C-alpha cells in the first residue's frame, strides 16, 4: 500500500507526481490491470511461452550484432 503525505507548501501537482511514481514503482496499477479480468491458466502459459520466445529472439539478434 502506497502512503504519501503532502508536505507543507508542496503543490498538489508535485504531490500527485510523487504519488503516481510510487504507484508505478510498486507495481500496484499494473497488478490491478492484470487482475481486472480472469485469465485462464492455459492463456497464462501461452503468454509466458510467447515472452520466452521473444526474449530468445532478441538475445540472438544481440549476439549477431556483437
């Protein structure tokens, strides 16, 4: 849970920017979006495999350049 206290003399814009940055760093919004809808276990497995293929492909491209 993110806690952000507004300091005396701090503008709302600065306070809001700090709050959003903490949310992003903590991964709260990303987790919320991920859990918004139910995802079947088979879909999760397919997505992980797809990400692994992409990582492998990117690594091979990087190796070719060096």
